[in-house]
């Protein structure tokens, strides 16, 4: 199976924090682009609660067009999820 893996932050060597979170609208655009280039599925991790940059499952679902979330597993805590979307 060929999968595309993505994340919702990017590394900035000029930032004092070195890690910058993508905005919710950019998360939607990122997922739309992942659907365009992925063949079989997309796997990503998301912090879904207890953080200012948490992203909801509904946000990611709003970006899916002809795809659906087929796996949603707990990460190392319940605030983190490992999700997979596949074409329907």
C-alpha cells in the first residue's frame, strides 16, 4: 500500500521556537493537497485537545472530498490521535 504521511507544523530555522503551526484554513488546504497527490491513503497525527493549536477531527473531515477517515487511534495520550483517510 502506498501512503502519504503529513503533519501540520513546519520547521523554521529563523524562528526562536523552530516550530510553527499551520493555521486551521491551511490545514484544510494541506489535506486537500494530500488527497490530490496520494493514491491509497493519508496518515497523520493531530493534537485534538488541551492545546492552543489543537485541531478537531471535524476540521480534517471538512477537507475530505471523496475520502473518509478510516482509522482514528489514540496516540501516546488521548489528546493526540493518529488518523488515516482513504478514498471511498
